[in-house]
C-alpha cells in the first residue's frame, strides 16, 4: 500500500472526512514537495496541495498527482475556501504541531464543518520505511561513515572541538550531504560526560577522549552516528568503560528483532550496564527512529511499549557518562529485518581502531 493509502485508511477509519497536514515533513512524505511553505488537504478522493507563488513551478514538478492551489491569502482563508468548495465536515489537524493561534484563526475562518485535533496519522506509516526511504537513509549513513573516516585521520591534539566539527561538516557537505543532521557534538576530555556537548573552542589534549556525534541529511533523510576516540593510549579505566559500552551495544544489536517492544530492546543494554555498576551513568534512552526527522518514532526507551516491525530504522546508542571524568557513547543506525537487524553504519568501533 502506498503512503497516501495508508494515511487515508488511518484517518478515514477514525471517522474523519479530511485531514490537513501542516508539518513540513508530512508535506514532503505525502506529496514529494520540498518547498518551505504550504499545506496539504487529503480527503477520501482528493489530494490537494496549497503553496505560494514562489513555488508555482516547483510544486508542479514535485507533487505529482496533486491538485495545486496557489496560496493568495492567509492559510486560514484558503483552507476556508477549500472546506466550502468540497463541503468537508470532520477535518483533522496534527495536534502535536498546529499552534493555538493557528487553530483559532483556522476555526474563525471555517465556513462549515468541524476541526479536530488528532494524533498525526503519518507517524505510524513513517515509522516503517519503504524501499525508497531506505535507499536515501543508506546514502545519508554512507556519507556520515565517510565523514568519520575522514575526521579520524584529521583529528589530533592541538585542534579545537570547533575546528573538528567544521572540518567534518564541510567534508560531509562536499561529498553530498545537503546539511548536517543536527548541531555536531564534539565533546573532549571531561566535557565528554556531556551527552549533548556541542563543539566549543576547547583545545583537545593528548590523553583525552573525544566523543563525536554527527550525521548527514540526504534528500531529507537523517543519519546519526557517534564514536568515542582516544587521543593517545587510553588508561585502564578508559579501556574498561569503552569495552563495557561496546558490549552493551553489541548485546542490543545481536538481539534486537521484530516482535520485541522498544522497552525490551532498551533493557538489553541497560540491564548489562546496570550489572556492571554503570546503570546510573546511562541516563538516556537506548535510541530513536531516524528518517525525515533526526528524532522520530519509535523511541527505544523503557517507557515505550511499541512493538518493533521490519522496516523500522533506529539508532542504538548506549553511553556511560561520569561527571568530571568523561564519557563514552557508541551509536549506530540499524534497519529492522525479518529476523533481526542490519547495521547500516559501517564505521569501525573496536577499541584499537578508536586509538589515535
Ligand atoms: Mn542519536
């Protein structure tokens, strides 16, 4: 079933006649339109895309099969006209996206029918990647892998975290990334205990650990990889913690499979680190879905009872963070297969390959 059919089935099944999509990622997912402004209206029969003059030409090329309406007034006025023209009654809106201000304006300009705040009907469909999405994700991951291989050669004591982030970002752009998947994290020495320590002007010294968490966007799709490198020979404690984090990740990667809940997968790594005495040092979820967003469903956390299915793409990223000492995180991107998973990211991660 194609994307639109799945999403239609979802909202029609909830008794809605139409759904209006304002989220840029949903607009892109459902229509292929990559412009920055506009919205979609799906009904049982119709596929309508509204965007402004700037995209007049682009939308015709990208949003194949959609009826294009040029936005010549405010979105609420234009939606009002569409609702009147098609006589729509029960109209869904993405409740996790539309602001109260937008909702009020839409309501005031609604000639008939009723607006309803509904859970985004694309989330379920977007959680399971189709063949086209998997191709794009593989490319986004491949760019990040190449980026890592470059930065591993480039990194040495004396550079600042910012210099490393810039070099990595520039390199990934040059080999095909449309942008970075998020603000690049380069956290060295004691700063590596900050799970989200974005790059600063701190100079990297010999003997320090450096955690680099980065990704590329390729045609809208995000990759997300983390490696912790050692500048010079690691201490016994650094080795020990690195091996434990790697073992926790290996346990998760070897056992993750469709039919398990997200909580069960999270537990694989968490229970191991807990038994090694590092339970309290692993304070975030094991991973998250990646796709048109850098963080999306399914989230691998102890609170998520979602059952994993083939085609889901998630990160697996256990970490141990010790305030004042530093931290280690190892993150790969995987696609769920019928019997387990395929690890998409190929960057090396044995301890010996992390020593510079
Ligand atoms: Mn991540």
